[in-house]
């Protein structure tokens, strides 16, 4: 009867359904000298648990102090740098802003700028023109799918 009870407790233990009291019964059973021969394989495991329970860590654990960065001073320094930048940026940059008095001259300069930008865009578009050829090739691959569908209709495979 006791052996049958131990086997049931072992099954519950292996499924993770045993209580602490039931586990203590198992530890007590396997700490005895005589154990059923077919349960001998469990004896070293429970013996290890008993020995392991008595082990203690005796070494010192070094505790490192972590450095705390003082973020307040970093933010103060960042604000100071920004304020200096704004101050010197406004005092030194009060010169010519590149404006034109003559509207016709401004239009001519604007059109020259747009021509230059357009030529650069056209140059970039010319290097990408091969993508049209790729799209043509992929559209012809669509016809292969139609051929595959018709052959599967002709040769119905079950």
C-alpha cells in the first residue's frame, strides 16, 4: 500500500502537481536505506536535494557602487551652449540676406536654380529607367501563371 502511494506521489511530482507535504513524504521515503528496486533511480535525485538544501554560499559578494550622473548640470550646459549659439548667430548674421531689389533679376535667378535642380532630377531619373524593363519582365511572368493554370486544368491531378 505504501509503495502504491509513493508511485502516485512520484507521478504527481513529475507532473508538477504535488504539494510541499507530499514532496516531503517523497524525500523521507528516498532518504531511507531500503527503497523499492524499480524506484532506485529516484534515490540520487532526492539525496541531492537534501544535500543541496544544506549548502550555503560563503564567499563575499562584492557590491559595486554605480556612478550617478548628474543630469541637471548636463542640461544646464546644453542650455548655455544653445543660448550662446542663438546670441552669436543673431549678432553675426545681420548682414546681406541675399534678397533682390529687382523682381526681374530675382525671377531669372530663381529660374536658373530650378533648371539646375531639374537637370539633376532628370539625371537621377535616367539612371532608374531600367526599372521599366524589370516591370515589363514581371508582367510577362504573369502569363506563365496562366499557362500553369491551364495545364493544371488539362492534367487534373487528384
